[in-house]
C-alpha cells in the first residue's frame, strides 16, 4: 500500500512520511474448529520438535508458531500455490486445513490465526474435537 504524501498529511497530519511505505498484511482470524484433531496433533508435535531444534524445516511444509489458544500459520502466497497445497496434503494435514489454507491464499492473507475463540467462517468445514 503506497499513498500519496499529500493525502497522508491531509487526512492525518500526525503520520510521518516515512510511514507511508510500511507494509500492512491481511490475517485470517478463525476458529481452531476449522482444523481436525489430527491437524492439531501434528501442529503440537511440530511445535515440540521445533522447541528443541529451531532449524526444523521438513517436519511440516508450512511455517507455524503456537500460541496460548492455537497457532499462527504463515501463508506463502499464490506463487507455487498448487505445489504447496499438495505438499500440505502429502504431509498428512487434513483436507479441511488444505481448504482453509487455500481460502487464505485466495483472499491474499499473509497469516492464519487459528484460535479456540476465533470466528467460525461460514462455508468452511468445522470439526468438534
């Protein structure tokens, strides 16, 4: 997002011109109900392995980080999208997660916040675990 400096000063004189070029990314905030119990187990195991070996790259084909109520998943974007979805599926993650990841890519999200208190997204499958 790049805005005209005159518009920045006009609408918010407190924003410095250096802030006009900062990146702002979209995040999909949703419920952990959109993943399966097995996905949760894989994410938990990945987090456990990564805790002792921060260089772990091959355990899952997605970068993720646990938090108190779920996970942050980093979305790679549209380039190589089909290969990434295939790799996610081949790693044993569910069709539900593959669909959620694809949904995030389609909507240009940079992150997925899977949170136990997150919103349920209409049209995406949910799981009661």
